[in-house]
């Protein structure tokens, strides 16, 4: 652990942690072979996880997004465990069987359209009583575009410019209805006051919007914005737009560095040092004693990474068949045939040069004396993100994060569905509560309240405008105009 835990730049640690649960969907880490493993797709699994999380006062239930199954050498990736119903449909169903927990839908800005997505998210926000959030991603692989009319049509930097205009447009859609737009009494002349609802216009390179939003604001005004994407452009985007970053930096020193980086970017974007919260992806393997936890870890890993999984994992980065290699032997001496690595879903390897990565991994494995299987087991265990130990030990470690303000919480991936949160909720949460670093009740009824986020300032043109106003966003043109009810509604 680093000696210097000072964040600086006016940042003040809250001393508190929040938990989210990240139901991964498509991944190779969820154990499905154990007798206690349940369905990856039945509603019952989602219900059980969400209700357990709520019993443990988790702030949020997250669903990831994958636009198609992952593929390897032209076939669906045989090792993936795929359970990923449409996030908004699933979260809407979960809204009905939970009362407090936030509901976070990962949705990309690259293949959606803003008026449509903003409407679906505000629908979820309204029907859940202000518990919805949008985890904004741009999606990281061109091949997902093949199932869309437009194909893989945006390069990396353009994706973020596009995302920025998209999010700005969505905010305006969510803010288009003034509070009190709907008649408070039957004596009012109409159900909604026409000059309390604004038209949203956007003329951009990739889409146009000319829209009169259909819904009023929710109990939390608008959905909370999460962001997941780790490039420099992604971090700057988060610094400007996000309430919370779903990060890939859970290890203590890396988390501190990431926090410092985000604070600097947030200040540069004209926001306050504490304005963007951070919750890294993480995994917990817990037991009553440290020795039992280590034993459990061995069991988890043996089910996660068998010989076939180990080879298939490397094949993703090498871009070639490696089945002739011995999983208990050294890493392949042969070079990758791809230029860039292709692993999906935001790992730290995304965008890495394949040959460099192979050289680095071979050296690392040799240095540590690891076979393919051992090496892959270490890599995929998200070593940096796995907390293994006794409940008390891990609670103490998390206390260090809270005191330093390295993170605001953890987004936890259960390796077992649907019982993967039981240990955490039954044993870790009480330890954290005893240490005064975890909530003992929900902060209110909305997600914004659970996360102590301020009420958002209405986006540009806080009150209805009588003349068109231009707002320049990342080179795109956004216009807000009065909606004249008699003509438009
Ligand atoms: C922790 C984490 C989780 C992510 N989850 C998803 C996901 O569920 N679906 C998805 O399409 N992208 C996901 N992403 C990646 C985003 O698509 C991201 O926008 C993409 O990697 C491109 O941004 P970047 O180059 O800034 O990382 C995730 C990224 C991170 C760091």
C-alpha cells in the first residue's frame, strides 16, 4: 500500500463506501458447473440477486451490455457464459420486486438514437420512482457494428464526440418538462401547460433530433449518469458528464492514481474535485478465516479456468488456434497474428498492441514460473480487483480505501449466480457497518439520494425560451425551442 495517500487538489474523502452489483452477462468467469449454480437467464436469478443486494443496502444493480455474442475465430466464443437479457426490460421487471436499489442500464451511444434511448431511460426512471441510471459506453469493438445498418462506422475519438452530443441531447430531453408542467387541479385550462414543455432540436453529423419529449421529470429529476471507458478521451468525457465512473482500477495504489487523474480532469472541466464518484469493478472471495478464503479461491479458480478455458483465453489475444499447446506448459512462443488485442468489455488490455502484449506476458509468466493455465488464472482473476480473505480482514482493507477516498464504493461481480452475494451481505456488510464506513439505511428513495448526489442543474435554458437558442456541443448544434402545445402535442 502506498505511503502517500493524499489526493490533494481540494478533494475531500467521504470516508464512506457504497456497493453495486454487476451482473456480468456475457463473460467467462461466472461458475456454471457448480451444483449450486442457478440459471444465467431466468428472471428468478436476477430477482434473487437484486433482492439480496437490496437487503445489503446496495446502492445499485448493474447490467452490462453486449450487442452480440462474443466470437472467436468466426464462431460464438464457446467458453462464454451468456446471460444478458435486454437491460431495460430486465430492470423494469426488477423495479417491481424491489423498492430502493438503483437500476443501472449499460447502453451505448454509438448504435442508439438519443430521443429513443432518453425516452426509454426516463420511462424506467419514472416507473421505478427515481432509481434509474445510465452507464454510458461507446462500445469498444467494430464487429458489434456488423449487426447494425450503419456498421462499425465511428472511430474511437469520434465515438466520444458523438457520445458527448448524445448525452447533452438526452439531458435536454429529460429537462424539457418544467416542474409543475402537469395541471395541479381540474380547474387548470389544460392538462399540461404548453409553455412548460420545450422542444429539443439537434442537428449533428450522425443524427438529427426534432422532438417534443413525452415525459415529465422523475423523482430524482433525471437518470444518474455512470460512465465506463478507460482511455484518455473516455476519462475526459466522464470528467465532463458523469456522476459516477465504473472503473477498472480496484487495487489500492491504482485506485488512488486513478482518483488523482479523475480529480485533475474534473477540475479542468470546470467541475468540483468531489463531483465525480468512482466505483471499480471487483470480486470478493470471503470466508470466516483467511485460510478458508484461500481454499475457496482455489476452488473458484479451478472452476473458472480449466485447461480449455486457458487456451481459449490466450487465443483471443493471439488471434489464432493454440489448441496444440499444453495448458500446463509455457506461454506460446509463436507471435499473435492480430495487430490489436480483441478482448471485449473494457478490460485494461483493450487497444493494446498484440505483439507487445504477448512479449510482456511471456516475460511475466517466465519470471514467475507460471504455466499457461496458472498465468491465465492469475490474469482473469482480475488479480487487481479480487479481494480474498476473512470478513474482518477485508473490512479493514476496505476501510483504507474509504479513509483515503481512493474510491466511493465497489461494483461487485458475483462469480456465482444467484447466491454470489450472500456472504457479502450476511458477513461483510455488518463488519463495514461496525467500522462506520457503510450505510446502515438507504439515504432516501432515489438512487441520487443513495449516492448523495446533488439535484442536477437543469441543462442550458433552464426556463422555457421564447426564441431559439444555439448551444454548441462538441461541434454539434443543439437548439431548444418552445413547444407550442396546440401544434405539437
Ligand atoms: C469496468 C468497465 C465495464 C464496461 N462494461 C461495458 C459493457 O457492459 N458493455 C460495453 O459495450 N462496454 C463496456 N465497457 C467499455 C466501453 O464500451 C467503453 O466505452 C469502450 O471500452 C471504449 O472506451 P475506452 O476506449 O475509453 O475504454 C466497460 C468498460 C469498463 C472500464
